[in-house]
């Protein structure tokens, strides 16, 4: 998967605009050094802005990838709730993967956000009303059926054995 990174163009520094000593204020003998310092400050500020925008882009892109990954996993698990047999599930899972792959080429961040929001709304709309829950998981039929005895209570099992 190839990602396109935003290219930050740097403004070229025009050396013709440097202040010469003859044009400078007579009070500052190193005016060319001062002019170079100002240009460096401007370039550093531009580089700081580009780094901040790149960091913001990467953070937003990472959040989008995580949302898509979680949405795909939830939708795949929910597909298993709708499919009664495995051969039906495999076909539905393949169709679901094709839907996700169809939008893989989209690069615009706002379009990606809209696609994710639409897919999440569609998932909520078609979510199974009675999903399968593993019996020993929270909400399952065997969850806390035989809880362990409270701490401090000693249970002695003496199944027909005589005390020794």
C-alpha cells in the first residue's frame, strides 16, 4: 500500500535581497549578518510549520487507519452472526473485504472521514439484534455460573473416604 505524503515546498531564499553594508544603518556595522539571521529565522519558522502540519497529517491518518481496522473487525464478526453456515460466511466475508478494498485508493482526508462515518452508520443500522456471545464471556449463558468460593472459606471434600 503506497501512501502519498504531502509535499511541503520551501521558499527559496533570494540572495539579491540581502542588505549590503552601504545600504544599512550606520549604527549597525554587521547588517548583512543581521539580514542572514532574519532569513534563517524565517526558514526555521517555515520548517516548524511544515513539521507541525506533517505531524498533524500523520496523526489524523493513523487515527483513520485505526477506525477502519476496528470497523472492519466488528463488521467481520457481525457477519459471522448473520451467516448460519461457514460456506455462507466465507462468501459474505469476501464481499465485505471487496467493499473495503474498493475505497483503498482514496487519498483525500475529508472524503476518507466521510466514508468512515457512512460505513459506521451502515454498520450500526445492520447490526445483528441477537449476536452470538461465547458462553463463558460476560453476557454469556455460563458466565459466573459456578463462581469460586469467597476468600477464606476452606472446602473439604470427603467423598466416602475415612479420616486418616
